[in-house]
C-alpha cells in the first residue's frame, strides 16, 4: 500500500493553504466543493467539511487546497489538518469517486494574438458555443464549466466565447509569452475530454439582449434595423476575427448618435477608438448619409 506524506505549502491567498502529497490523488480533472452537499462524490472532502472552519475544498492532481473561514488562522490548525489527511489517505479511503473516462475527442486549438495586448484568442477546429457569451468574473460563469476553470488561473481577468473561439483577457501581472502555451494546452485537453463548455440555460453575452437578434429587432425603428444589418454584415465578421464582438444598443434620431457595446478583445482595446471613428463611424456615415453623425461605444 502507498504511504502518503503531506507537505504544507502557502499560497498567495492567506485564507487558502495547499497540502501536497507524494502520490497522485486523482487521475484527471480539478474538483471544487463549496459545501458538504456538493461533495457527495468526494468522501475526503466530506470529511474535511466536518471541520467547522473549512469553507472550500479543492482537489487536483497531487494536492488538496482548502479555504478557511476567518474564525481560525492556518498556523493554529494546519498540523492537525495535515495529520488527518495522512491518516485518511494511508487508511486507503477513497478521495473522489471519478466517473469513467470518456473517449477523447480529436481537437486542435491554436493561439492567435489580437489588437488588444491584454487579450489572446484561442481558436478550435470545432464549434464550441451556439452564441456569444461574455463573463467578467467567476460568479457570472456559474453556468459555464469551462469558463469557471479558466478563472481558476490567477492571471485570467475575463472570458469571451463565440462560436469556435475563446478570447481570454489577462491581468497585467502576467506575460502572454509565459502563459499562452499553458492556457492553450489546458483548453485543448478540456475539449478533448468532451467536457461541457456551457450549459443550455446560460444567458448570452452576460445577459445583454442584442437588438440585432431575432427577438430584439422586432421592436426597432427602420433606421435602427438598417444599422443592425450593416453591423451584422460588414462589421461583426471583422471584429470577430480579432476576438471580439459589437452589439447595437440604441440610435438617437435627434442627435443622430449610434450607441454600440464592444465585447471580448474589442473591449478596452487601445486601438478600438481609432477603429470606431475611422472604420465603423465612417462606414455608417457613407452608407446612411446624414442620418448618422457619431458612433459612441461602451465597453461590455
């Protein structure tokens, strides 16, 4: 029988402590449990939740990470927890009841730079999602298992999905040269496992109702419908190739102003203002004459 040894490692978050083992705990995947009910397939996590100070349990590869409530400090309880883990594992008790492995799906993913230096586009050779979806944080990604996993990377700030690609926005602390390969391989392996990308009840674009959709266009005036058609036919394909999206929001007839929402790589992109004024605004003015005076963008 394997003899387990635990090594305690601190993390950047003082509330979270890692307990590394000298043998693998699970064959594949990452598991996160926020309460004992969620841990019904993880006997070890269930045992840990009997400790009153345990808030969240993470199990992955050769480590168990735990987030504590503020009622204790790790310094006071870490040795006790490590000992409990050693005894549990050396008794041969199960860690996670893993589902049988699915046959891997043949999939390729390549990384593509975008005009926005904070955003990298990861393109797959298969359709990933049926529509446009944008997640600003892990809470918004509750119905997207893949997005939630991506937010577990400390450098991931936002996630945008559209048809066959995923645009990831990073924090400035990370350099794409250092993390692109890791992220690309993670996405490829996730898709190859046939895991769920997004659930059917996920609202598109973080709840933004696009006026250009079949339901939204019904309530638009003639000019607004014409603007939507131009954006759909001429603008969206171009911004999609850059890892972003543009959504028509409104048209003010009195000021002749078009309001749009920029998403994905287009949101916060340094060159988006130039593109907006010298590309989209000029195009609408040329195609619609004096009905359009200005295009104003809101970052999604």
